[in-house]
């Protein structure tokens, strides 16, 4: 990028409070959750760790029971920690698989481990019998699910269809949801696809096809891990827990649908989608179809439209989209992106500028809502990163902070990680003089005074 755009944005009077505040908080990486009880039941891309949420709660929640929300709840990291710390929690999430996983985790926390062990045994015996009898599955592959190569190899598909029969026989309820969570959390591991980091064929990622797998054991192992975590809960502690609701709803509807009131929230801990065009909807297509959660292109398009920032694919062809707010630093940044590689059209600056504008407009809507729903004295902690778009460094943390200040919020930026890997955007390196600009992660702390 030209140094002009860069200096303008970096030159604004922002308080970068390294050495105080959140920089001492636990690491944000969701990968930490792989070690954490309850959170390790299902992986979800790009979030923060449970330890990070616990630190935020200890630091910012006033004494007594309060309300903590996560506007982009994913699989419920913030909500679980809030409830277990004795607070009430509300989450919003539009992805049906993440919502299923988050809701099931929250409900299952109240189960005894014995119930899950019994379910696991029942499933295992049912499968052994069905396979012995060479039973013809009643379930069929989801209509409309397309994959370049067969998603499951034939022997695995047979077991998967039996698993789906078992889930159907359970009817609606928590046991069925637990089975669906176990299936959803493991299905890619025995498929011919993998995340590298987006969903693609295993051969495409240089990996062999998976011809054989013992689906029963994989599901039983997952249920055993869930039962093991539930055994750790002291039943008496449950009496002190708060209540939680995870809405399958866009956060942008939280006021219009009367889910939240103005000045009602003590703490927000959240991480919205990043400005890296990570396509949550496409990447969860197998889960959406095989679990019967969003079984048509139309439903997926609705999800894409509701997604924070939309996606480059959905807006790149539109006429130039304008910013909904007036902030000269941001307008010049967008103009800079728009003027890059114009000959490439939708694949160059013009297409990517449209995506950036949609993202920034949603950021503005988000900050306005944050200001509205927070109680005076309340805090929002928003984890985001910078992104390089068409060679332009977009410091989302700084922009959120500027927008927060415009709303009258007290904002601080706290660097959490000064090196982040992974970027799905092309032309994503930029140098400042001789040094390469790093991708970092930061927490924007916003206080309503
Ligand atoms: C970075 S992830 C959050 C992960 C979460 N912190 C966790 O620990 O699981 C962002 C989430 O925002 C969701 N999302 C995108 N647009 C949304 C909207 N308008 N309202 C609610 N959730 C949305 C995505 O589906 C995705 O799950």
C-alpha cells in the first residue's frame, strides 16, 4: 500500500495500552480449547480459548449475577464459561451446526455421565446387531449434497446411514442431539475431505482417500470423552450456575426481535468473523446437509446474506458499494483498495473493496448495537485481527476502536498475539519499508461510561 493510507490510519490518536489491561490475558487461540473439558467436544474455526473468557469474566464482571452475551457465539465458548461462573448468558449464532453444537453442549452440562455412557452402549450394541444382520439402512444420502468425489467411501457410507437410522429412532431430544454432535464433530475425519484450512478433497491436499473406518468406535470414543468431562462436574456446583440461551439468530436482529433490551448487558466477549473471507457456510456444508440442518442452496444463500461482512463471492460483482459512515481514514483506505489492480475487476481492487466495505458497514452496525445494549459501566471485549487485502493493511482493531469512540465508548486496543498465521486472501503480503507487515490479533476493549 502507499505509505499515505497507512500513516493516516496508524497516525490517529489511539491508546495502545501494552503493559496493562488485556495483554496479560490468556492466549486467545481456539486450539487451546482442544485441551479444555466441555470445549473439546467439537472444534470450531477461529475463536478464542475458554481461559481467555474466564480472564475477561474475572476482570470485568461486577459482583453478583449479571448478563454476559456473545453476539457471534460459534459453539458457545463464552456462554459455557459465563454460566459456570454463575452468570446468565445469551448468544447469537446463524450457523445451524454451530448452534446445534453450542446448545447441545450447554444442555448436556446438566446430564449425569451415566446417561451418556448408557447412550453410547445402546448405540454400540445397536450397530453391532445391524451390521451382523447386514441390515438395509432406511436413511439415504442427503439430497442436493454435491461433492467432487464421494464424500464417504462405500463401507463407511453404509455405517453412516445406519448411524443416521439410529439417530432417527431416538426422535427429538437431547440424546439425539448428542449423537448428532458426535457425528458432526467427527464426520470429516472419516470422509474423503479435509480442512487445509478450508474444506477440500483429501487427494487435493496430498492425502490418501479413506477407504475404511470403524465409525461405531469413533462415535463411542467421542461419547466417552463427553462422559469423562461430565464426571468432573461437582453436582452441587450446578445449583450456582446461571441460565443460558443460544439463539439461532443474527445479532443484528437482537433489538428488533426484543431478545435484548437497551442498557441490559454487563459484559460482551466475542470474536466476529474475521476480514479474511473465511466461508463458514461453505466449510460446514457436510454438517448442514448430513445433519439435515440447511438442506438447500436457498437456505445457504440466506445464511450468506446474514453473515457479518457477507463474502467476497457474493458482493464482488456488485456496483461499487459505499460506506455507511463517514470516517476519512477509512474512506481513504477503501479507495486505496479499490484502485489496486483495477484491470482484474472483481478479482482485483474493485471486487475486494466491495467485500471490505460490506465488512466495515457491518462493523459499524455492530458497534452501534454494542453501545445500545451495554449497561453504563459495561464492557465489550472484541477479538479481531488485521488483514492484508490487495496489499493494503487493514487494521480492523483500530477501525473498531475509531467507530467505538464515535459512539462515545472508551476504547483501548490490546495486542494479544503479534504473529498470526493463515490468510485465505490472495495478494496478502505487504511490506512497510523493508519489513513484512505481520498479521496480529488484538482485543478491542470498549467501555460504556
Ligand atoms: C470467529 S467465530 C466465533 C467463534 C466463537 N468465539 C467460539 O468460541 O466458538 C464467528 C461466528 O460468527 C457467526 N456469525 C456470522 N455472522 C453472524 C451474525 N450476523 N449473527 C450471529 N452470528 C454470526 C459465524 O457463523 C461464526 O460462527
